[in-house]
C-alpha cells in the first residue's frame, strides 16, 4: 500500500522514469476467483506463528481478515498481530474470534486502506499502449 503514491515522483519526470525499474507486487484480489485459495493459504501460513483457539480460526474469519488486510501480506499480518496483542492484553492464552473482532480497524481506516488498494490496482493495471500512431504520426520509415 502506498506504492502508487510514488507515481508523483515519476509521472511527468522523464529523468526519474528512465532511471527507475518497476516491479509490481500484486495483492490477493478478491475479484479473482483463483486468488481465494492462495489468499487462504497465505493466511493459514501466517496463522502458524500464533496460538489460535482452533486450527481453522482464521479461515472461518477470512472475510474479517480480508476486510482488515485487503489481500496484502503486511497488512494481513499486522491485523493478526493486533489480535495477538489484544489476547496478551487480556492475559489469555489463545487468540479467539473476540480478539480478531477487537483488532479490527475503524471504518475510516478500512475505507482508507481499500481506497489505497483501489488506487494501486488502477495504476498497476493500466492498459499499456504499443501504438505509435496513438501519440504521433512519423513521416519517416514504416508505412
């Protein structure tokens, strides 16, 4: 999240663009059917680092995890970290549904996160052009 904000650094600045290499690291997109299985696998893997009340706790709450993590590894792990901190604050041994719910971001934070995600998706998925005639009509070479 936030990578798309760097667009202001290179958009309209050919020198920066010429010296930059871009690697787009896409999130698990809730609109892509085949991403669901991979997202669930990532969440399950992250969950192995925590003491959970049941093996399927995170998978049963996958919508809650997606809401607060937006399909991004770091944001997802941070959400589960917040649930673990809530568990510890209460002096309890295992993360439960209640800890996950207590770890949820505010609606305002969730809307900001998802706005950032949508902006990134839009920039990363921009249609690329390979048509010279779209930007100029050379009189030399070719046709």
